[in-house]
């Protein structure tokens, strides 16, 4: 053995030389060491984002347990995912910063990262605004339980506006001339306006409904040839379930241009019946029958608003009377009609009045 030599260190030196050689090896123009550093930045950013999201969620959970109403769970949850993605992109930007690429590739990588940042920020703002609308919009004006609300319209408009602004900023970041694009779109502006005429009419129709409130959800309305119960109010169309139990999609533009009859808004339901007396009853019994109808209209359960009864035609065999009464909205329609008709038959049988 040679003096001053320690062969125990030879394998370690060999391993270190192999590792240094591997880390110095070029891969797409950059040493492996720099790629690993970039990967560490990316994973670190992802871990930091997830850790921060967990901390925020934990703090919000503690506040909720203390019944702190200043903390809105939906608003907190709306920022957690965008926050994680944002930190991930920050780690990617820091890691790629030290890598060397050809000029053209480096330019497009920077533009792609900037575009992703814009998309994530727009995503976060959209989620926060959407959660805020869901949280605070019902308090504005205190609408009724089944009243069509401005929520769906605002949410859809907000999502569309956010997407358009983000798309314009991304196109500008990618190097496109926005002014030239807008000028090019202006050439076909007339065609676009004509194509979107119906869509805009439907949107303005929905705004009319939200502002004027001619009906509420679950109201029965008549509009044009349609008669049914409103089940849903959308941005372009509304859905009615007709009396035949069929679902009809009605363009919202009809609400701005067609009279709407809200049947459910009436204070009560009008019922008109025709009573046919036999002509051989005689005038006294027919007059008594009219009086009985008026008494029933004034005292029957479930009726309100008075009643009207009178002889409308006479003849040798048939004398016809009209009986109109009003059923309270709180009463069950068919049960009330059934009760009134049975009472009419009972009273007429007791008085000996015969019907046709």
C-alpha cells in the first residue's frame, strides 16, 4: 500500500464524479441540474399554494365555529383553488427564469406564462364575484321566495364579461394587434348584429321581467298562445309547464312585446255556472232557486268577494240562470266547487226545485 493513499475514498469520489457528470449533462440546451432546480421551484410553488389554502380554510373554519358571520364560506372557498394554481405558476416562472432557450422559444414561453397568469386572475375574480352575488344579491330589494331574481342574469353576464376581458388581454399578451382585430370584426359588424338580434331581444326581455316583475316563479300566466306555470327563468328563454303538463320554452323577447296575463296574481278565482230550471217549476220556485243560489254564494266555505245570481233566459221547457262566485286563493279549488254544487243540489231537493 502506498503511503498517503486511502483507497476507502475512491468509490465515493467515483460516485461524486458520476453525479457531477450526470448533473452537467445537457438536456434541451440546459444542464440537468438546472432542470431539477426548475422542477424544485415548481413543486415548491405547488406545495406553498396548497399549504396556504389549507391555512386559510382552517382559519375560516375556526371563525365559523365561533359563529363569526363576517366570514363567508363561499367567498373563502372561491379563492382556494385559484390561489393554489397561482403559486404553482409563480414556482414555474421562477424555475424557468434560470433556464436558457432560443430567443423565439423563450419569448413564447414568457408569453404563455403571462397568459396563464391572466387566466388564473380572471378565474379568481370571477369566482369571488359569483360567490358575492350568491351571498348578497338576495338581500337587495328582499324579493319574494318564488320571485325571478337578478342572480342568474348577473352571474351569466359577469362570466361572459370576465371571459371577454381575459381573452382580449391574453391576445394582446400573445402579440396580436387588438386594434386590427377589432377593425376586422367591424367589417362584419352588421352581419353579427343581425345574427345576434334575437339573442339581444331575449336578454332585454329578461331584464324587463326582472325590473317590472310581472310574474313570479310558479305563477300561472297567459302570454300569446301559451298558458302555463312558470317553472324557470333564464337569460334567453323561460320555461312554462302548460295545463297539458307539457314543457314549453318561451323566448324572453315575448315578455317585452306581448301582454302578460298573470292568472295567479288575481285575488281570487272566478267561477261562472249555468243553472237550467225546468219550465214547469213555476215562477215562485224559480225565484226561490235564485234566492238559494245567492244565499249559498254568501255563506259557503271558501268563497269571498260576493256572488251574483240571476235569471238570464226563459222558455216553456227551460229557464236558464247564471251563478257567479269567487273562490279564495287559500281554498282548494276543486273541493270548493264540489261543495258548492252539492249544497245547491241539496237545497233544491228540499225545496222541490227540478233541474234539467
